[in-house]
C-alpha cells in the first residue's frame, strides 16, 4: 500500500509547492511510482512547478464526482518516468467538499502508487481539512521568520490528533539571514515542536526553473535539488546526514 504524505504550511510563500514538486521528482527518480495531488483549489500552481501546464485536462473533482476514473484523470509527466499529477479544480462549492469521496480517491491511489504527495493549501480552511484528514504522514514547511514559525505551530496543533507522523522542513534557508536574526535551525525546531526532516537552502534556481516550465531536478542545480533528493531519501527510510548550508 502506498503512503499519503501531506505537505502543508501555515502561510503562503514558504516554498511548499516547490518542495512538493522537487521531492516528487526525486522519489520518481528513485524508481518509486509517485502521484502528486494539487489540493489548492482555485490557486493551483503545482503544474507550473512540474512543467506540466499543457498536460492537465481533468482534476480531482472529476474523480470524486465519478465523471472519470482516477487513472484517466491523472497526467503522466512528459519527462520524468513514474511521476503523475492530479490537479485541483478551479472552483469547488462548499457542498461539493465530499470527504468520503476524497478518501475513496486516496484509498484507490494507495493501491496504484508508492507515494501520494498532497500539496495542501496554506492556512487552515476547508481545503486544508479536505487535504489532511486521511493523510498517513505530514511535512510542515516553514521558513525561519517569526510569522512563518508561529503559523506552522498552528498547523501542527491541528494535525497532531489526526496524522501519525509529522516532520519539519525549514525552507529557503539563508545562513546570513539566520546570523542577522540571531536564530538557528534548532530554534525553529524547538518552536514548531516536531522532528526535522530536512533543510533547503535559499536558491534562485527554484524560481528560474518554474518560470522556464521545467522541473528543478532536470537541471544542473546543486543546492535545492540536492536538498530535495536528501529529503526524498529520508522519506524512503534512508539515513542521510543533513546538508550544510553555506
């Protein structure tokens, strides 16, 4: 059975979607069969990060409403074997938030894929509740600034009763900024209160790759892409040292 991993953050702008795309590509390159689900209804961007804007025709509401099968709705990545995308609808009325239907979708996905990564909408609204209620694991993405950490705390508080394993990724990390703030990665861990899964350095190549319409790991970058690979290895159970941020 596959593992459903929620990727969430308390606020927008933490790089959650880029992390979802990068880790998904890394897992697929490790020969795992991976499904990415963009759950950010109305604000979906995972297709851009993965370089799949021309590949998306159906969304998860089509599966929930039984207009098509899951296997027909997912789009294979044009360049990365074993990687598939199921995107979010542009709109979804409150009465269409069918938790049982979404659970059935995830149960079927568990039989077809090794990992299902859900790019959760930021914040704590109904979209967050739909994306999170049947997850097996969660990754909380935060930067090291006070507002991001405080919002991450709130997300963790909501997830602790329902998700068995929750881990932290500190994203867009800059040693210079940490020094100026008098802060450390350990401070972020202590504040959020969950184990550290990985550290991702601040890297302009992430934005450049998205704007170019290609997945980051298809380039030659050695910063964020290496961090994504390390995180993917830890997700799969490998013991990988934390990379040093310079």
